[in-house]
C-alpha cells in the first residue's frame, strides 16, 4: 500500500463514527401493560409478544362464563327450551298425559349429532385455514423485507449527500429512501389486508392523513391516493408498488434475474394468500344449511320434554336445559369460527400477529439505517 493510500485509509478510519445501536425501549408496550399479574415483574418485549399469553388464568376454564365463553349467545334459546319444558311438565301434572315414547329420541339424536359435527368441523376448518393464510402473508412480508434490505447497498460513511462522493456501487440517499419507503409499504399491506377483511376500508379516495387507522396512515407514503371507492383494494395497490420496486432494483443492479423472479414469486404468494382469505370472508356457509340446522335444533329441543316428562317429572327442566346448552353451544361456537377475521374473543388474533410482524420489520429497518458493522455488512 502506498503512503498516499495509507494516509487516506487512516483518515477514513478516524472519521468513522462509533456504532449506534437502536433503542428497543420504543418497542416495549406501555408501562401499564407490562406488569404481569401474579408475578410482580416487568416483562420486556420479545418475539411474538403481542400474540402470546403473558397473564396466568385466574380461574379454571370450566368455571369461566363470560370472557371467551359462548353462554351469552345461547342464553335465550336455552331459557326458552327450559320454560317450554316447565310448561309441559305443569300441563302433564295438572291436565293429563303429555308423554311420548322415548324411542323417538335416538333417531333424532343421530341426525342432530351429524349436523353439528359438519357445522363445527367446517367452521374450524375455515378458522385454521385463515390462520395459516395470515401466516403466509406475514412470512412473505418478512422474506421480502429481508431481501430488500440486504440487497440494497449502503450509503458511504462520510455522510455526504453529493452524488459524486458515493463509492462505486453504493446507493444514493434517494435510493435508500426508496428502500425504506417500500419496506413501510410492505408492512402497511398487512394492516390493509386486516382492515379489508373486516370491511374497514381505510382511505376511500383520500390521502393517508385522512385515514381512520393511524397505524396504517403512519406507514403509507404521503403521495399515495387510494382507489377503494372505484373498487380497487388497498392491499393490491400497495403490492403494485412493491413489484415496481423490484423492477427498479433490477435496473440498479441490486437483483439478478433469478433473484428478482423469486421476489416476484413472494409477491404473488402474498397476493394469493390474501385472495384465499377474501374467499373465506365472502363465502359464508349456505343459508339453507343454517336454516335447517336451527330448525332441527329447535325441533329436537321441543320434542325432548314430551319423552322425558313421564320418567323424570320436574327434573326434565334441568335435563332439557343441559342438553340445549350442549347442542346450542356447539352451534354457537361454529357460528363464531365461521368468520375468523373479526373482533370476537375466539377469532384469529390478527391485531397481535400483524403487530408482531410490524415490530420485527421496523427493527430490521432501524438496524439497516443505523448499522455500521452489524447484520447488514
């Protein structure tokens, strides 16, 4: 190495600032939410923090009747069947014989059981499929974020904004801003998918500043205008921006042909997963099946008192109430799981899952922006 090169090398090393590490305290939940009850300690942020349970259960599940339970949704039919049974028992004891042979119950029980199995199995399959598809969306966003940040080169360490002072092959500040923009667009696509599946259309022809969802508005670029009022979903619009970035990356020499093809495959996988989630959301169980299910349950609950009154008397009220609670409970659970993208306690925890992916990608972006000799070297 010549004396001139050695001098330049030493000067460069002297001007290199010390490494800066991101402040993870900004990613921690508020202090009021970090205290774990019964443990009396403060929990720090960790992977899957928002989707995993951190508070121990106070009561066994068998004693829970409100949060997460189905009791409130089935109280009315159970009460009506119990009241109808009380009426039949009263009439049987005062007016005359109202009892029927108990042999009619087994045949009806088989039919009701088969219909409930179909109802609950179909609903849970929709729930589980929706959860897997949401995981595919998050995985695609993670993969694209990682590839974009690793493949886009870093700005020179002298901090100069002049284009001719950048080392050969390194990105300009505008190109780095483009990379940061597309990573935020990727994260915004997850939030847009969540809101679209819930029918909460974000922009409707307006700018991001007018969005009713602040977590989405903070990620969108200020120059984007939605076309949801014209029938174009915001997730698809954002993925078009991602695909355009891949094309620009190929032109800049960041992605070679096979790599760009794989990135496009990830975008297509994200689009396909969202489309299948839309299919679950917009294709309910046929109404004919739902009508017949409700009618069969009501008929079965009304026949039960006549077959039990002679043998059990006033105890028939309690027995019918327990049977109605069991059958209507299974049907109510299936009704909640049928559309797994809402706000019910038993729905998919979309807010927590997407927030965890949001935090992961923003930490990667923060490291990429500040990194001096870390994971992106």
